[in-house]
C-alpha cells in the first residue's frame, strides 16, 4: 500500500508534464502514420510495412519513457523530496517499484494507442496482437530499468543528453528503419549485442505466430531487463545510504 501511494504520486508527476505526453505518444503516432503511408505510396522498404513498423514504433516510443523516467528520479534526487522520503519505512526496491508502476501504465497506454492507429492504417487484428502485449510490457520494463539506472547515476541535467543518445541508438540499431542484415558486419554485430533489435524481432515474430523462433530474443531481453532493474535498485540504495 505504501508503494502504491508513492506510485500514485509519481503518476501525477508524469501527467503534469504535457511535454512528456507529446513526445511519448504524439511523436511516435505521427511517425507511424507518416512512414507507413509514405511506404505504401513508394513501396521501397519492407521495414515500413504496417505489420513490421507498428511493433518497431511501439518499441521506439518506449525510448522516450527512458528519458522521462530518468529525469523524474534524477529530479527527485536533486531536490529535498527524496531526502524527506528516506525517513519513511520504504526500502530501495519499493521506491523503484513506485517508479515502475506508473511508467508501465504509460507504456500500456502507448501500446493501446499505437496498435489502434495501426488497425486504422491496415494492421490486421489477430490473437497474436493480444499475445504480444505482455511481451511489449517486458520490453517497456527494460527501457524503464535503463531510465531509472541513469537517473540513479546521473545528475538531473545529464539525463536528458544521455537519453537522447539512447534514442538514436534505438532508432538505428534496432532494425526499425531497415533490416540489420542489409548492412551486416560490425554494425549488425553491435545491434545484436544490444537488446533492442532482439525486442523488435521478438514482437514481429509473435505477430507472425512464430513463438518458438522468438524464445532466444525473449531470453536476451529478459536478461537485460533483469540486470537493469537490479542495478537501478543497487545504485538507488547506495544513494539512500549516502
């Protein structure tokens, strides 16, 4: 209950910033519609077909959650708010959970809105769409964990620039704009060392009904998510002690 009260406060904090809503929902929605319609007219890239670009755009939208989750926790660290909160009986993992819950709700809203837009521009509704939602939330949890880790390590003014770099990494190394196989070499190797391309592959395979083929990608995403959450708890606890 104490964690939920803290989560409610964080949700209100997120909703009070209209800029975050524009970036996390408005920009990916515009990008999805524009690129799919452009590709339908020109027919130049399979990556921009609606069945491929919808999951890519959803995952790309999660990168903005990384920015705002990191800025939220870094802002709390830079003020006296967390110093006052540390007298409460909440443990480090409960604080982190209090940040995760509202951010997952925001991620679910992103998923619903972008899938709805996808249906409007030609994506077929199948049972695979519903099955993909828990796995998309796992990927969202990965981005949230990275954001909370950045917010626990960096100062308030440092989170934005570092998160912006991450957004570019996701855009170019996840395979959302083009297949990494087209480039190959070191570029592809780096892309698949990171979890983002695995996340895109996993959701695309789920939408195609290839559940066995997506297990390796699921394992990679799960391990990265677990590590990011554990590290964010460790460094947050270190901040509490300091």
